[in-house]
C-alpha cells in the first residue's frame, strides 16, 4: 500500500529534478566533487591564459598525466585509511622503500622482474600490516604510528640504497610504465571499450532497477553522464594522440601513456571493492560509527588492518611509478611534498578527513588538481617558495571546505 | 501473587547474577518475557536494567543463573549468538551509521550477497517491505542517508532493523527518551504493533505514562533485584512508582524481613 512512500522518487523531475536534488545536497553540506571540478576548470583556464603555449601543449598534457599518476595512486590508498578517520603519514616513504627493494633486487641482484615486483608489493603489504597491527590491536593513534614510520622508513631506505646512492632502473617493463604509450589506434579502442562498457553496465543496471521499481537515477542523468564521459574521454584521447615529440623526424612520441589504462584499472577495481562488496560497506560503517559496526558483528580491527595494508600496497605501486618516471631510485624518492600532495589530492577530491565519506574517484580528480598546480606553477614562477605556499594554501582550503561541510551536515 | 501461568514464556531468566569487580550489579534476577506481550522493564538509575539487557544480548556473559529461551537452556557468548536465536536490540544510542543510507544500516553486518557482490536489489526490497509492514509513512526514500533523518525517523529505522530478521524478541532501551510528543506516540504504537504481531517485546523506560499505556507486563528492578513482575492491569501508577523507588508496595515486592540489601 504505502510502497510509494518509501520508493525512490528521484525519477520524478528528470535532469531538473536531479539538479535540484544536487543543489539540496550541496546546501546540506555534501559538496561531493564540485570544488574539485571547479578548481580544475579554474586552474586550467588560469594557466592557459598566463602560460598557454607551454601549459596547454600536447607534450605537457602527457607530462602532467605521468606527474599526477603517482599522486593519484598514493591518494587512492589514502582514501581507504581516510575513510576510517585514520591517517597514514608514512605512505610516501612506503612507496620509496618498496621502490628501493625493487631497485636493489632488480638491478643489483638481477632477480627476474616478476620476483622483484612481488618483493616490492610485498614490502608495501608488510609495512601496512605492521602499521595496522599497531593501530588496531594496540590502539596507538595512527598519527603517531605513521609519523614514527615516516622516520623509520626513511632510515630503512637509506640502509637499503646506501647513503647518497642512487639505483638505476634498466628493466624495459618498469621503464615502459611511465614512458611508453599505446598506439593511437589502441588509444581509441581503449576509449571505446571504456565508454561502451560504462554505458552498457550502468544502462543495464538502470533498466533493471526501473523495471523492478527500485530506487534509481533519472534516465536523463544517465545520458548526461555517458555524454560527459564521451566528450571528455574523446578530447583527452585526441590530445594524447597528437605528435608531441620535439623532433618528430627523429622519434615520434604520440598516444595514450600506459599509465592511463593502469589508473583506469585501479579506479574501476577499487571502486568496485568499496561500493559493491561487503568489505567495502564495512569500511564505511567503521568510519561512520565504529561502535555501531562492532555491535553489528563487524570485526573493526580486521577492517582497519586491511585498510592500512591496502594503503601501503598501493603506495608500493606508486613506488614503481616513481622508479619508472625517474629511471632510478634515490633516498629522496617518495619524500619531500609527495605525501602532502597525495593527502591533499584525496581531500580536494572530496574525501573527508573525519572518516566515513570518500570515493576512489576523489583521488583521481584531486590528483589531477594537484598535478595541474604542480605542473603549472613552475611555468609561472620559478620561486620554489611561492610554489610551496600556494600548494599549502590549496590543501588548507580543501580541509576547510571539508570541515565546514561536516559542520553543516551535523547541525 | 499469581504470575502468568497460561503461556510458556519465550525467554525466562532465573537467578541471574552479574558483578563488575567487587560490585554486584544483578543479584539473582528472575524475568519472564512472553510472545505477543510488551514487558516493561523499569527501575531507577543504576538499578541494573541496561546490564540485564546487555547480558541477554550477548555483549557480556552473566556470572550465574539460567538463561532459558523457548524452553531450552542456552549459553549466549556474543551478540551474533543472540541474533541467531532471534533476539534483536534497539540500543539507546541507536547504533546507526550516519554516513550510510537506510537500507545499508538495516542490513549492516548481515548484508545479502550474490557471491562477493552485495545484492542491493533484494536488500532494498526487503527493507521497504519491512518499513511498509510497520506502516511507516514518514521516510521519503530508503536510499536517504541516515544523517538526514529526524530523531523519530532514526528511531524507526533502528526498530525496523530489529524486526527485519524475523526476530522473536525485540528489546528497546529507552526508545522514547529523546523524542517529542508526536514521535513518542508513533514509536509507542509501533511497539504495540510489534507485540500484536506476535513478537515478544522488552521496553525499558523511565516514563510511567508510556509504560502504563503500552505495557502488558511490568518488571521492576530495584538495586539489582527483581522487586516484582506483575500484570500491568493489576497495578496502579502509584504502586509501580513505589516498586521502583522502594522496592516494594504493600504486599508486592521485596518484603523487609529478607530484603535488607537496600541500605
Ligand atoms: N561495565 C561496568 N563496569 C562497572 N560497573 C558497571 C558497568 N556497567 C554498569 N555498571 C554498574 O552497574 C550498575 C547498574 O548499571 P545499569 O547501567 O545496568 O543501570 P540502569 O538500570 O540501566 O540505569 P539507567 O536507568 O541510568 O540507564 C550501576 O551502578 C553501574 O555503575
Ligand atoms: Mg540504562
């Protein structure tokens, strides 16, 4: 009888209804990815106006992607930890330490690639397990544990690499990750596969939920999303397929960098884990109300340990990207602003520092914003001081937006 | 005083004891809870009501006494074991996750899955059926985040979660303490309907008006002892208050000769 009352009525207004729902949500304090999208647009316009020739070039576009990739992958891991309301300050050096293990085993000990990769990822996994055990079982605040690890891992890296040393990477596979591209044709195929896959997958789900009278978004919203993906993906693929070599007659550089499909795989896979599995649901529950989760029979400490392990393992993946981009590993790999950028990326993307709210796509969106800043600022000013201040301010603004929206939604 | 003898109780506690360190909080408590009835558990602050409830729910074990459910003596070691028997608790703080929606909260910890994947369709359908069965008309959508709900709506979601599982016994710890007049009436009628649907209900409340309105049966705890468990129709408002504050009222309750525990 009263089915209508509890049924979804999001369909009612189509696009306009969805838009007014969205406005309501924003008024309610849930800004989602709006600040990041706005920020991205503003920054791109700003840098294009100020320094268009260099910034808005095909070469720089690809360069920006590879710069942002490491931040994005680190931020993806941090999303898991931030969702719990915890923090991992050591993720940058977990990346560095794992990369050092990769370099030592691969270059110095001549291990087969696959074993080195396993050792590298295993290092990340072990670091995460160690942090998780200390936080979840002993109850030490993650801030303190990972601050200690921040220092300890830095030391470990020094011991592994040797003071002042650098380890070169010659393995073609590792180098390819950040330096090689799909052929233009393959790029377009990738674009089509992703677009059609997304449209089909979400479209079929939408049709099923409409047919069974379950809550669902409006069809026009679905069309809007698919169209946005088509336009943005199409433009991106087109730009990346442009010739960007300075001397095309000698070497041709064009195509979608390998890093893009890698990030897409992580984005889709991890989003699936968070949004569609019981494990993912329990992560949100622990972040939202740990005591309620405990009373619902969820093992809070196991969830915490798993999240720290995921975070550090993704840091190890980021470590591989560092090694690939620099063709080497040094004691500063993963240091300096790395972690700050990654945390900033997650928060700018819309993941809350207070736990319970966040998505993997936040890391991608926020990572692009941070990437654009890191890439564009040096074109405008050569003063490192200004670059640091601007980046610090952007993180502060993002954290303020987070804190304000939390305040709004709890009152 | 003749106790209920016509039906067998769903839950029967006999001589329940519980101490925290040197403090004896429950001292041989007896309690009978019947299907289709609302049993009000009353008592002053610190009488041991929540302690008794948490023991029933498996949050911690009792030190002694018999826990008989559906005629069988059982051992409850954790909340899951109590759930498996058909016991659900609506905690005073509701224990909801604000960042999840209504469906997610109702199935928290017991999600339906197809393989690894959450079965959102079935969960949403079942959540809606349950809410509709409770004649809840105030929720806009079952996909609303709990943070956007009013106090009464949150209470409803917590209760719906408790009845989702074909439960046999629903325990509500002060469900109306934070509610306004209209919302209190709504929750009380919900409690009544649960019992009318055949469930056993334990209602903890400090509000005697609510208790007299909705309870079939009143159990009064006094300093860790069961002063008396009586039919609501057999006692007056004043007698219940006496049982709560003094442990006895006329012939009812703990008689002075052996009830020296009060001090
Ligand atoms: N975990 C604990 N450790 C030590 N003492 C406890 C613990 N839990 C409860 N107590 C004590 O047991 C007694 C009964 O507490 P309980 O919470 O059961 O009372 P209550 O009847 O629910 O009171 P209220 O109406 O205030 O909720 C109190 O004196 C309390 O201090
Ligand atoms: Mg209590």
